[in-house]
């Protein structure tokens, strides 16, 4: 069940409500990991290191199979839905974040932005 206020804003790139599909948990590919993504969004395949999957609880430099991060550079809590492949190698396409909760690459390759709202996921 999904409940969205009729006054909700920024729905075009929201990491949950702008994408169809189901929730996927602990999505990992190459050296990237995401706690929650939507199956209707871009889900980078196992061997593709394009840093182009976005969702909640993200790290672009980790071992997604063990959950171990390789530093605090690329951690970020919420990234909006966008097409920004290989953002780690280009400053022309910065990953758009909600808020400022990010690692040391914030404002270099990761761009802080407004917080759209709160997310609550209940599993029964």
C-alpha cells in the first residue's frame, strides 16, 4: 500500500515515488551497494561499475557482499533518480542528493540538495 499526500512535491526524481516496480533490498554490483532501490529504476548489472543505481543508503566504494565500506568518500543516504553514469570520473555530472548527509566527496562529485520528505517502510 502506498500513501502520498496530494500536496507532495518533487515527485519527478524522488527515489521511491518517481519509479515503478517493487522494493529491492541490498542491491550490490562491482564495488557499489544500496540498501533500498526500486526495481523499475536503473539497476546496474553485477559486472558494470557505472555508479548509476540510486536509492536509499548508498555507497559507491564498498564491498556489497560483506557490507564493508572502503572509506567515507562515497557514502550518501538518499540519491535522487537520475541518469548520471560514471559520476566518480566526471565533475560535469554530479549525483544529486537529498540533504547533506554524505561522505567527503560531497560538493565534488556528490551534490547536496533539498530534502523532499520522510520515508517510512513497514514490512509485515
